[in-house]
C-alpha cells in the first residue's frame, strides 16, 4: 500500500514499512525501513533527523537554512557538490564540465497504469498487481530530471526502487553513476 500524507510517503507491505519525506529544502529524507509500523504526520517527527546546529566544519546547504547540512542527513538519494560527502547516488558530468547535482522535489504521483515501459527488468508477482509511486526531482542548476520509481507488492512483502535520469538541457550529459 502506498500512502501520501502532506510531505510524507509511506510504503507498506504485509510485514514491512518504508518511509521518507520531503524536507523544507526540497530534499528527500529517509525516515524508516523495517518491520511494519503505523507512520503518519503526527508521529513522523520522532523519526526525523534532529538538527539544532551544523556540526564541526560541515557546510550549510544555503544561507537561508543555517541549521541544515546534507553531510549527515539520511537522504533518500545523494548527489555530489552540495556538502554531501557520501558516495553519490547519481554522478553526472554536465556539458560545461560541472559535476554538481542538487536534485529537489518537484512532484509525486501514484500511477494506476501498470504497463511495462520496457526500459528495465522489473519485479512482478503472479497476480500482476502492484502499486507504483513516481517521485520526480529536478536539478536546481540544470534542466535534468531524476525519477525515483517505487513498486510495492504488498502480498509478497517486496518493495523495489529504480531510477531514471532525463536530460532536458540542450547540451549533453555524461552519466557516470546511477543507483537504484
């Protein structure tokens, strides 16, 4: 089952729950994955990363968000060049040579059409029934889109994720890394 509540996204199977939310900066913060629990807007704050200050020599994300750093935030996906020092989820070299990626939330929708787009191998069950959440992120500096696709097979206890990069710039990009 896929449920959205405000900025919260909750994906549940018979025995597991996967949860993330859109932060005030537009990034996706991973909140929980484990045994099935009931998560809603009232109890989700207990799962959020608490940031009263940016630790040590960390970089703040922006001047308007002095207590927010990507360095230690449990992100749903990470990019290079904005303070997140982990191995990046996506690595892009833009036509101008820049390698910085800053994908921010643009849209989310639950897709009812369960047709196979033929792009990637994907999980399936015998009934052919699943729920599909598409979260669209846009790079803040370039016209590049990152789609995160979540498929929930409730009866089988399976949640899968795959990703797509869409280049809407006039220039070419080189994709060095893309995780699912």
